[in-house]
C-alpha cells in the first residue's frame, strides 16, 4: 500500500496550487457575480497542460490518468476555484472519446480538450427521467446517413462555454425497455438545439441550462464509436472519472473552507487574550470536518488508483464511496467554517458562504447521495434493488 504521490504528481500538485492561488476565490466570485466565466484561469491551466493531464500524449495531453486530473480538480478547488467543467469536459468527455470514440473523433476533439481551447459538455439528465436513466426520452432516429435527435435535457452545465455537447439518447427502435444508450457529439450551435439558462442559487461562473432538441440533424460520424454497441460502455466509462473528479473538487473545497476558518479562529480574540479557536466548541467541529475531508481524500486516492490500474469494477465501488464521502465532507466543512467565522462567515469578503450553494448541490449532483446509498446497498451489501 502506497500513500505517496510520485515526484511528478507532487510537482503537479504544487504547480496547480500555485496557479489556483494566483487567481483565488475572489476572482472566482467576481466572475460569477459579473455573469462572466473564468476564461483566463481556464486558458492558463490549458496552456500549462493541466486540463489535459489525463489525455494521451499523442493528442497533446500529459499521458497521465484520473489520479492526475483529480489532483488538478482538488488543488484548484482548495484555492477557492472549484471548476465544475473540469469534471464535465476533460473527465467525462475526454475519457468517453478517448476510450470509445473513433480514430477520427479522437483526432478531431482530444487536442482541443487537452489544451483547453475546446470544451465538450455532457447532457444526460432529463426532466421526466431524473435519476432513472432507464427512462431517458431523448430519441435518435436515422434519416439517410444522418441522425435526428429530439428530446429535452435539464441542468446541463457549461453549454454557453462549449463547442459541443455530448448528448445521451436512445435509438428509436429501443424506445422502451432497458436503456441501450447512444452518445452523440453535437455542436452547441446546431440547428434545432435551443437552450435556456436556469436560475440556480449557486455562486458560480458556470451555468446550468435546459436544452431542447427538435430534430437536431447530425451526421453519422457524430455517433460516438464505430457502432451503436459502443453506447453503453461509452456511457459507463464516463461515470468513474466523473465521480472521482467531482469528489476531488469537493475535498478541495472542504480544505479551502477549513483553512479559511482556521486562520480566522486562530487569531480572532473576543474573550481577553485567548483566540476563539482555543475554545473546543469552535475548534472541535473544525477538527471533525478536517477528519471527514481527509477520509474522503483517502477514498478518492484509492478510487483513482484502482481506476488508473484498469480495475473498473472496484473503482466503481470506491468512486461512488469517494463521491458520497466528499460530498458530505464538503457540505459539513463549509457549514462548519461559516459557523466558526460568525458574522464574517456570511460576508462575501471572507469567501466561505459563497460556497454554500455549490457544496449543497454536491450532495445531489452528478449522482445523489441516495442513489449512491442504493448502489452500495445493492452491490456491496447484496440487498435487493429497491426501485
Ligand atoms: C449544479 C448542477 C449541475 C448539473 N450538471 C449536469 C450536467 O452537466 N449534465 C447533466 O446531465 N446533468 C447535470 N445535473 C443534473 C444532476 O445530475 C441531477 O440533478 C441528479 O442526477 C438528480 O436528478 P434529479 O435532479 O432529476 O432528481 P430526482 O431524480 O428527481 O430525485 C429527487 C430526489 O429524490 C431522490 N431519489 C430519486 N430516486 C430515488 C430512489 N430510487 N431512492 C432513493 N432516493 C431517490 C434523489 O436522490 C433526490 O434527492 C446537474 C445538477 C446540478 C444541481
């Protein structure tokens, strides 16, 4: 058992931390409040090679794995810049295209994903289906060599920043019964694809959208993979990277909040000469949150290691557990930090309450805590499926 990062991974962690601190949470919040994107940070991270760490070198990436991408996600979040699109574009889209796309799709999309000049977002959630992906209603039907896509998607992150959206649909002849998904790489400016921005109570420069697909015509080579059989494995291949990187983002956010609060409580004095942090009623909740975050980090490390070793089934269990643990730990850490900061905790200046919405959403998306508990109950504890 090895808990040490390699020298390269350590160096990556230090370098990403430095980049994150150069921008910081103030930058992240200012962009969010101005309705702008973190374009400068994204492009600089791309130029430095951090967005493509998990993409093969032949496509301009770093040739690493999800361990490296999780480091990037965690360290940017730990600097107060939790970038959800890291989870969507390099973690999900790049993995799906790299593992299951055609040669042509890899050549066309991976270099842009690696240097950050291109973003591909991911659309699976639908208003009617929700957590039950088997009910997906977005349908793809053949029209000559082309495909026509129709349906609705909701909560789709980053559509306004992306050149393409990876749409999960079902084919017409598989409209009922067990889901046989097909994935399509659809330009965000395709005719018939409309979007409307959702008002979310999350302070974030990244937005969520409703998508309406009305006979969106895409060519045959928009289908991910050589045939429809690629759909299910392609969809599943995105899940572990998504869970592991979103967990890393949660752990980084938890670290950030605890650090902000600890700095404050170590110096704030309202009872004579002693800091408020010397009172266990203040320090213990922070220490407890720090323990939860560290436990989540351990599980993230395990899940990423298993995934990069090609042990997908075990990585699935650890990745789900890591996502659950990090989601809970991040929410606890931010809430505890707000409390320890007192009134300052609710100010924009101290930069902690600004994360309340994001960490709350982290217990729901991309997979809810309840669906993970269902998964663990069924696949680890051998219980009958409850739904
Ligand atoms: C900030 C944010 C960003 C997002 N980005 C994207 C994106 O980029 N792409 C995308 O495709 N989706 C995205 N989503 C959607 C997200 O993945 C879904 O919100 C999530 O999967 C839950 O689906 P739902 O909202 O329809 O909840 P529902 O399925 O309606 O569930 C509502 C509640 O019931 C619980 N529940 C449902 N079924 C069961 C059951 N069988 N047992 C126990 N409890 C159950 C759920 O856990 C949840 O708490 C995003 C969501 C958010 C909040």
